[in-house]
């Protein structure tokens, strides 16, 4: 049996409200490969955390913050967005496969969008892994 894929979501606690979808291990109901780690603000997420998750075996990382312009802590979501785009230091290292990193900027009410976008990303990561495992 193939080992399950792991996609890590680094989620601002004020972005899409997915708490009711999480089990005690942070797994998302309906998306068994998806794990959620919450932060008070997405601005606390550092590119090094994304790199560390990928090095530790995560097949992909989703960064999810509040909608741009609607950050509870003023500009935390803008800071991580700029870091992911390489417009603000520290940025992601050039060796990070950008196809394995996705960013979402959602309001508390956009749980369905979180679920649909996450499912699409998980499927995309699975195709990347399948393509790499073929000779």
C-alpha cells in the first residue's frame, strides 16, 4: 500500500474557518492527505517553515492568510505574500519547487473555497509525484 501523501496548510486563524472540519491530529475531513497548523497571523509564517516542511517529507504546502487588505494585524498577509513572490526578504530558496507551494487569501466565510482549492492542489501534487515516479 502506498504511503499517504502529506500536504501541510499553514493557516491564519482569522482566514477561512475550518476548525469544525479538523480532527484532533489537524487532518481535514474529506481530504485525508491535508493537515492544518494554525498561526495567529500568516505574517508569522516564514519561508524557512515551508522549506522545512518539504524537507521533512511534506509533498506540498499551502499558505492561507486573510484576504489581502483585511489583515487583523495590519499587513501580515502582505508580508508573507511578498516573501513568497520574492519581493521581500527572506524569500523562498531557489531550490524550492514552486509547484508544491500554494497561497490562498480567504475570509472566514470562504471555507468552501478553501476546501475546493485545497482538493485541487492535493490532486496536482499527486500528479507531480506520479510523474516523478515513472521511469
